[in-house]
C-alpha cells in the first residue's frame, strides 16, 4: 500500500476578513493507494504544529502499512492505538491516525463501487441539516455583516466564536436585527464553574441553542455535571475528547449535544463507536468540523450523517470551497447539504497551496488576554 502525505495552506477567505486568517490556513491530507485510492484529513491544532502529526504518519503509520496487510479500517485504528498507546492515544496520535483511517474507507468505497454512506449503513435521508459556523471577528459590525451574508446564502442557524468579553454585546446586536435566526455560542473553554453559571444565566434571555465548551479544562467532568444540572441553556461539548471512556464521562455529565471530530479522534471507526454510545444515552450528536475551506473530513462526516439518525446537525463553513482543488464539493441549499459519494481531490493543484511555515496561536476563549508580547 502506498501512503502520501500533503502539508498545505489553503487560504481562509471570508468577507469581512476573520481574525483567524492564518490560523485556519493549515491542512494535512493523506492519500492511500492500493489499486484504488482514498483521501483523508487530519485536523492540525491551531498552533500549526503540522510536523508533529505528519511525522507520526511518515515515520510509523506509512511504513507499518507498507509492511503489513491490514484487512479493514476498523482493524487499522485498533492496531495503531495499541502500537502507540504509550505515547498517549489522544491529540496528535489519534489525529494522525484519523486521516489514514478515513482514507482507507475512501479506498474501500472505490473498490466496492459504492457510496461512503452505503458503507456506513445506508442512507436514511437525502440531505443533512447544517449550521453556519463563524470564525472570530474583531468587530461586532463584522459579525452582523457575516450574519447578513449567511442569511442571504440560506443559513437559518449560526454559531459564534466571539471572545467572552464581547459575546453578550454581539448576541444582543444580532437579536435586535434578527429575531428568528438560531444562535449557538462556542466559548472554547474560558470559565470556572461559577463563571459559566453566571454566563449561562445572563445569556439565556437571547434564546441560545447551546453553549459549547464553557469550562476550563474541557474535560472537567465533575464541574460539567454540576453545570448541566442548573444551566438554563443546553450544554454541548466533545470536540476535545479522543477516547470512548472520555465520551462516556461527558454523556454521564448530562450534556445535551455531543460533538466528536472525525479528524481528531481516530477516524470513521471510532466515530461510529461514539455514535453508538450517544444513542445508548439518547443524546443528540452535532459533530465538530473545523469550518475552514477544506471539505475532506467534512465529506466523511456528512456521509455518516446520511446514514445515522444520532446526528442531528453538522458544523459547516460560511466560506466557499476552492473549486480548483475539489471538483465534487458538498452542495449547500437552504440550510441543508448533499455531500458527494466520496472525496475527490485534484492532486495536481495542491502544488498551488504549499504549506506556509509560521508561528500560529489560535486565540481561543480568553487566551488573548493572557498573552503579553514583549516590546
């Protein structure tokens, strides 16, 4: 089996420009070939530490696949976690596994000549409900402009990534102009338990669909359970979980929406296990997918959503995908998406988007208040 790794910087373009133009211009693709081929994607952390992920693939996963016969993506995910468990099966390790594992599903789909959704259990719907996930904007006026654009495009549900210091003002301004649009808030883990309670009580008046990752650290299951008991707004979390026992802890804490990320947790096989777990707790799944201009991992998530009832809505970018790279991108209309049957990437065009190596920090939650630059 042949494995190729592609480090890329697909520019993140929105109007108005986002604060995260550089931070979201980082992509890591894998192509596996064995008579047929498949593409996969690893979500690289906002700091741009792409070398950590790509070295795991190039130095371990690639030679492993070239020297060993693996019969299924399920088998690969389990084997690689066992091989690398002493390095910590989360973050960089499971992220590196993700792209290769999902690429094997893409290859299998082509070999069997069936859509990805058929491999995932068969379609139960023809399109998937999505919400427009905003990047962070420096001005409230820019957020309102993005809301105008998103509504004209067909979104009736949006999610904000504004810092805690401006989110109240931003939501108030949106509600003054748009009574009907659904709003979720992604906080990226800034608060203590008491701060989160206070925030939820103050923001509830604006009819918020969910508050996402309000607590630091995000896997403080004890505090999370205390918050879900009293919050007047539903709580969502899960994009920073990697193992089944962690997802079980989130579900036991009483959250309303579980948010696994297929490009972080190990790929499709682990994702389906998480769906089964969520189903046993009767909790809705709203998968996380970084809303940049790369649809590779998103196409796998959307095809799973075609086949699995646990998935109620999927995160989606407000920026368009580059047509020169992706000849078969998802088709969006009126808040719903029809994904292609498999991932297709024009490999010859990737040379136009070489990885730009620079220092990147994604200023999540209240991080910008904690970093002091030297003069």
